[in-house]
C-alpha cells in the first residue's frame, strides 16, 4: 500500500497537482493563456525591433517579417503591433 501512495504522489506531481511549495491544483487553461500571452508579447517585441531597424536602414517598412519560424505579412504584423502596443 505504501508503494501505491508514492506512485500516486508521483503521478499527481507530474500532472502539476503537487510540487515544491505548490500544494494547489494548477489551472492549465490559465497557464496556457498566460504562456500564449507572453509568447505573443515576445513575438510582438521581436517584430517591432525588426521593423524599426528595417525602417532606420532602408527608410521603408518590410513587406514581411519572419519570427519564430513563421512569416507574417505586412497586414498581419501591423495587426500584431497595433494590438500589443509595442510602439513605445
């Protein structure tokens, strides 16, 4: 029986229900949303950096931008920049 409790604790820990200092059940939906938001902000920052640099050196905005193995068209990257307010 004792071995069954250890196995159960390991399963719960690996599933995110138990952890060091974290004795609450994690909300995977909120964790995913936070991670997606952080990812979008990182992508937005990378796009903004590239667009500023391109404008500075070529006096024109790029036709497309590649970030994290994805190519964003002119309209797509401006939508991302406008929605994430990275122009500060």
